[in-house]
C-alpha cells in the first residue's frame, strides 16, 4: 500500500469542465510534487512545493493550477484542458528539498482522460 | 546535459532466473541514483537509492550497484518470480534533489 494517497483514481472530463485532483501524505514530508506521465514514458515534473510554498513551476500551462492547503495536502485544479493533457498524474513527496539523499514516495496516480 | 539510458527496453525471462537490468548516465556528477518499479497503470515504488559515495545497496532479492566513474548502475534481481514483472526505471539526482533525470525504463516479464 502506498503512503501517498491520490483521488480520484480515474477522471473523465470535457474540455470545458473544472475538476481537481487531490493528494495526501501523512509522513511529515515537507516537499510535494506533481508529475505528468504519458504512456510508456518516464514522469515529467510539473510543480514542486516546499513547506507549502510553490518552489518550482516547470513552465506548465495556466490551465493547471496547483494548491497546497497544508503540509499534508496537495491539489491540482484543472480547467479548460486539452485532449493532449490526457495522462497519468502522479503526486510524490519527500522529506524536504534540502534532504539530498531521501527518496521520493509516489502515489498510484490519477488516470485523466479529456474528451 | 545529463542523459540516462536503460537497455534493454524490454526483457523476458523464465521464472527462477537471476537477471541484471542496466542503467547508464553521461555525467558522473550525481548526488544519488534511484531504482523504481512501476506496475501497469500504477504509481512508482522506490526500490533502492544509492548515494554517490556508495557502491551498492541491497533489499531482499534486489541488489543495486553504482560505478560513478563509468556512469553505470545495475539492478540485480535474484531468483526472479512472476510478481517481479513490471517496468523498472532508474533516475539520477544531479544539481538538485527535486529534479530527477529519468531513464526510459526496462519492461520486465517473468514467465511462469
């Protein structure tokens, strides 16, 4: 069982819909990440939060809007997505950005399909 | 620019065999190298993390080695089982600990 929990597991939405992906961890980690993974490709980093503040935005389009309400929760708000945004969205956490030899722990992801 | 390569892209072996998965990287200035496992449609599970000062790490039937000077890492799986079937990815951490540079993965199939 993963220690990083993501909901929902699957999401189908139209291009005009607004939806949110949720991620939760209770390991006391201070860094949290959003990744996008297309089929048969490695994950691509989207956002990094450190101590609940956005530290890294890897030039992600504004139709993806991250939010970190507290140290255990990470959301990804979706609006006006395109079909090419269909992918597996993975959340991860680690002890902290200053901890160079600690692994990232991943959730099982949300499979997103844009109609 | 760091590049990470995993060969082969796919591997199929009979159950019970010992096997080795390969990962190579072009720049030896790394903090660590990690091996992950991904089951179809699932997230990634961290298997082993080798710090740049270490030569190997072991967990159960898994043993990962690191040779920084030659830019190589191997993941050795002993006595393979059908449950080991998955895609195995390696990733290096270089100038920051959040930016992982990934290989494309090796899809492993263990035949009963």
